[in-house]
């Protein structure tokens, strides 16, 4: 009994000591007398991530699908067949708008272009079949896949014979995506050659990228050109980047010059396989300055663009897009920092 009372007394004394110590320390931290209060620990500023923006498609419509079609060479020939049903089937195969099938007479494309190139990670060539119609340019992304082997019929054996090589399985083509661009017949400059370019992939030089360019006209000779990049990953067509590549903007109410912008994607020299730069060049042009014919060339435009911004990017294997690592900062043109070469 005596031991129990001693333990209880010791416990009460310990609690009182802790209370007094805590109260004293608290009073010292918040005392407003001669000793200044101790500031709470500052919270570390966490850098805000630069979120990837949704790729700008401009006037393009991008539709994904998985539809079995004929071989691209056969589809290209069917587009110019004299039979309406044959042409209609080819238009359906590339994903043309249904409007063209409801007008009675099935149109013959003005132009047909077939590109065979490695867009994906397989060893076979993929295909881009692009057709120019009266009001649209339709570009179908076609992917070859080995056809499923058929089960042996009665009387046939599925056992491979020794010494005899089996023929390769036939290839089945699929339309995995369609890119549709509405055009105006009044604009003769619109063509497949202006819409679609192909270039080496920045992330894998052994592959290619389909690069689409569309232009939207505005008032005061303004325009906006959009660049959209497309590749194939694991059998799926993916838009890896979309941004304004060229732009001319004028203010009708002001007398300021028109702003000219060019933007392009290039490897970062510090790590060209993993890091990239989205370069923005800006310059100005007088409102009434139409210039000579050379003014419409890229060399003349480049000579007027003297302000450069570079935004570092990396390719994300999760989103399959070029994502920013930080915001754009000022950068210089490599040619501006080098001495001019001799003229002789």
C-alpha cells in the first residue's frame, strides 16, 4: 500500500514538472519583452510543375479507329476506279465524311498520295493514304498486322512437316486513325503537299513522323498556321505535339507594326536524344509593307526575327507527348554568336 502511494506521488510530481517546463518554454517563445519571439520555421516553396498543354490541332479533326481495310496500294487504285461502288468503298475505308456518299454521284478524288514509311515500332512499313476531295483532305493512317492463322480443316494436319518451310501468314491492314482537314475550293494554294510532310522522328531517327500543317486566315492579312505531329506507338496513332508554327497578327485600331511569329521543335544540343527545345522567334513588320517577291521566302522572314525564346521539353513515355520541363526563357540564335564567315 505504501509503495502504491509513493508511485502515485512520483507520477503527479513528474506531470507537474513537465507542465512547468512546457509552460516556461511556451512563454519564452511568445514573450513580447526584451527577447524577440522565435519565428516559426518557414515552409519550403515547392516549385510549381509546368503542366503539359493539350496539343493544338487547329482546323484538323483526329479520329482513331480499328477497321480492317484492303491493302493501301489497292485502295489508292480503287479511288480512281470508274465504278461508283468501288470508289464509295474506298472512301469509306479511309474514313471520308459520310456526306460524300449521300450526294448521289460518288466523287473522284482530285489527288491521291500514298506514303509507305516506318511510323511505328514494327519492322514493317506503315502507310499514310491521303486523298483530296472537293471540300476535305482525308489522310488515313494504315497499319499492317499478320492475319490470324486459320484452324486446319478436316483432313489437314497442323503439324509442320520436316524440311518444308511454312509460307508467311498473310498481312491484314487496318485503319487506325483518320485526319480530316476542311478546305475551300476557292483557295487554290491548298494541297496535299502543303498539308502533309514527313520527317525523321526526333525521339527515334530510325522512325518517321507525319507532320500536318493547316492555315487559318483572318482579317488584315492575318493568318495562323498550326503544326501537328503524329506517330504510332504499340499499334496506336498518337498526336505527340500540336502548336502554332507561324502567325501574323495585326491590330486594326493601332498603327503598330504587325507581329510575325515562327515556332519550331528541335533537339537540345545538350542531350539531343532525350531533351528538346520549342523555339519561338518573334519579329515585326510594317502594316502596309508587302515587300518584293523575296519577302515571301523563309530567308527574308528569318532576317526579321531577332527575338528568340526557348522552352525545354522532354518526351514522356507515359503520355506519349512532348512535355515542358520549365517555362520559356530568352535564348540566342547560334549564328548570331558566331563571327561571319569570310566572303572568299
